[in-house]
C-alpha cells in the first residue's frame, strides 16, 4: 500500500520559515519524481516545486529564491524549505510522487500552512 505522509505545516508570521517533509512508503522512492503542490481556498491546485530522479529541480515563479525542494532517497523523504513566507503562501500543501504523469501518481493527504500576523 502506497502512503505519502506530510508534516511540518502550521501557523507562521510573514517573513518566517517552515520546513515541510513528506515520507513515502510502498514505492521504490528513487524511481519517482517528487513534487509539492498547494491549493488555497477558492483556487485551483498549483505546482510549487518538483525534483526529479537525478535531483534536478523546478519551481513556480512565485516561490523562486524563497523555497527549496530536496530529497533524501535513503529516508524516502522529500522536503520543502520555505523561507520569507508571505500571506499569499497560505494553502494546503500536498506532495505527489509519479513516474510518468502527475495524474497517474500518488498524493499525500495535505498539510495546512498559514502565514498570518
């Protein structure tokens, strides 16, 4: 059974930092592209960051320079370091694991990140 479990979300003030983790089980982790997505209330889910099997990364323009995605294949874990958080970063953040396409991949349950003073 495949499971992706996110953690690390919470409430933070503008300018603060959070580090999200997503632990995967039931898959051969190093074969998968890992991604972080977010969905704010009333908006569609959007890509935040991707990291492929060789460690190459891709970011949404809105988070470039502030967020960093990384992976630890030995621990079946993908991370999202978020610095300089803004209120517009408030959303439910979910991780995804796929081999061919995102829609064919696996999703975590999501973790709430709220940026507010």
